[in-house]
C-alpha cells in the first residue's frame, strides 16, 4: 500500500514538473 502510494505520488510529481517545463 505504502509503496504503491509513493510510486503514484512520484509519477504525479514528475508529470507536474514536465508541465512546468512545457510552460
């Protein structure tokens, strides 16, 4: 449960960083 939550959170943060880089 915890590891899955961390993995999802890391993916979300990566997407946010990519969006920031795009703009």
